[in-house]
C-alpha cells in the first residue's frame, strides 16, 4: 500500500488532498480541482474518490453541453458536425458510467465492497475509454483550427479528471485490499 493513500496524524484536509493527488497522473490538476472541496473531503480516501468522480462528472457534462452548442453553430462542415455529435455520444456514455460509479460509491461498505469496487473501476475505466475515443475522433479531421483546439482541450481536461478519479479509486481499493 502506498504511503500517500494513508492520512498522517494531524494532516490537514488540504495536505491530505495534495498528498493523495501525488499518486495520480495529473497531480496539479487533481489538487486544483479538489482543494476547494477540502471541507467535504476531510481526510477520507472514500470521500476524496467520490469528490473526484463528481468533478469528473461536472466537467464531462459541461463539455458535452458546450459541444452540443458548437455543433449547432453556423459555419461547421457536415464532417465537423458529425465528429462533434459522435463525441457528444461518447461523452454521454462516459457520463452514464460516472453516474453509476457515484451511485455505487455511496453504497461502498460491507462484505460486497470488493465487488462494488470492481464495478466502479470498470465503469470509470470505460468512461476514460469513451473520452479517449472522442479525442481520437478529432485527430486528423479537417476542422476549423480554433474549434478543434478548444474541443480537444476540453475533452482532454475531462479525460485527465477521469484518469485522476480512477487513480484515487484504485488507491481506495488498495487501502481496503
């Protein structure tokens, strides 16, 4: 088990988040996205994982809404609109998986902890795959450069948030195992 997953005696909420985020792929993003929620998280690895999923969900939903709006804007070629719609569908699948994970996270106790944790890990991994598939849909597409850049940046942000959530979920699983 990693030391970063276990709160040190007297560690503050913010220090706990910073330490825990060191086990993620994007520690600075992890800390900046979760530090404002330190009162809700305390020094609980389970609440930390839950809040990271919540942030991932909020980011995916706002990105999806932005993309729907962009897809209906004027001046986009049919190919661009198609890529946007495909991506919105992938994001919708990701949102669904994250929502299921959040629901299961609330029930994460008792003798079926391992089974529930396995489901959560599967759904969050699938959400990450959906997000990656979405970014691939823009690779090599002849699109308005500015739109393509904005969309890719937003989708990468969602994917990075989800990756961090998965790392924190895996740390939580390791604590229990």
